[in-house]
C-alpha cells in the first residue's frame, strides 16, 4: 500500500521497495509507460478489480464446464477400455453363448496335433454325453494325440463314467487315454497343444454358467498348463475301476446320493473346517457371521455325535457325505453345454 501511495504521488520506489513494486505490476495496479522512460503509472484500483474479476470468473466458468463434461468423457473412455479388456489383442476372448463355446471347442479339439488336457470338475457325465465324445477322442488318440483327463474323485462311484474310462484307458490297439481323479476342488479347463485354452468365466458378472474364455496368450496358456500339471501330480491314476465301499452305500451323484445326512451348506462348512482356517476365517470365507457359523458347527457336532471340532472333521472324513460333489454343475445335466469336450 505504501508503494502504491508513493507511485500515485509521482515517485518511483523501485529501488527502495522492489518486491512491493513487482507485486503491484503483477496485479495490474500499476504499469510502466515505455514512452516516458518506463515511468510507473498508477491505475484506478476499482477498474483493475473489475477487469480482474471478469478474468477470474471466465476462468472459473471454463473450469466448471470442463468438470461437467468429465463424467461423460470418462464413462465413454471406460466403456472402450472395458471392451478392449474382454478382447485384449484378440488373445483372450469372452464367449457368452454356450453353443458358440462348444462349436469353438469342437473345432480346436478336432484339430489337436499332439495333446489335449482336460480338467473336468463337474462330476459324472451322462451316458449320452460320453458316447457323443468317444468317437472324437478315439480319432485324436489314433492320430497320436495324448489325451489326459482329470476328474473329481466322485466319478469313481459312477458306473457310466467308469465304463467310459475303462474303454478309453485300456484300448487294445493304439494309444490309450489317461485318467486321474482328485478329491480337492479345481477349476474347469481344456488346453489343446499348449497353445489354446478354454476356461470357465469368472470375470463377467451375470453371464451364463457355461460361458467361457478362449485364451491364446502364450503366458496365460502356460500358466493354465502349470496349474493342470500341479493337480495332475497330486491326483490318483484311474483305469475305470469302481471304488469299493465298506460300511456305507455308494455315493452316486448322478443316480442320487444315499446315506448322506448333510446339506450343501453344511458340507461347505465342513470343508472349510478341514481347510486349516480358523472359525473366524471360515465364516468370513462363507459370507456368514461367526455366531451363525458356530451355531451351525454345533448342530453338525450333534449330527455326527462329535465332542469336538477335530472329532467332527474326523467323522466327516469317513462319512459318505465327504464324497458328494457340490461343485458347480456337479449333476448329470452338467457338462452337456459349455466346457465339455473331454
């Protein structure tokens, strides 16, 4: 203010008050008249304020306009980005229609040159489904293609699947198929020649349960193969023999389970107890409160006449309930659409 008063009085305080003068020049309250030796000239502060307010309000209007347009712009870009993720370079393609999934699968499997790996956790298959694929599998074996199929252990109780495995694993002429079974859960996948993989959809919400992804990205396919091989090593070889039972009826998840006392939810709880998680972690995994979880465990202890949780898990491991396949599609109808080539 002192510097402005001096300038208004006709003096030049530049040497004594350089910072104050620089600030006045920046604000536009004074200017230098280049025609008169750069003399400092004061301007009417009211006029300067009016001009400055007009400039600032204009800048604010531009900023608000850009802010209003941002949501629409971002949504448009986000939609384009999401579409690109579903078809990333054509190497990971989401196929929503199970009919198209099967058509693609039949085409790729039919052209297999040296190997077909199939992880099929959906449980026993129908006789019609197995017979429909037997000719294709036999043709592949006769071309020298290696065919390895991983099933859930429940198929060892199913005569239809066992007969299919016996026929394909004990062919009198030429190469035979290989089968193994695994008690633990695993994801469905079919890998052909280690170049193309079909996996279940876990990305797109609300899609058909038999939709799938076709993967041709080399790194991704290699990872799927690695997961398959890891489970294959832990699985038990199977040549189609039915599992002997002593003490309880066989559990056939196609014809219907006999002697099973638990519900699907109760079996999920029991599997969580056997997984090594504590009760709090198991409850969180199942999406229920700890109080509800403990109440259901207490009911299961009563059902199995178990004095403790360790005794409960021991008796569950020896019960026919342990062998019921609750995986998605673990019924006779499962696998007739979607990832069901092997």
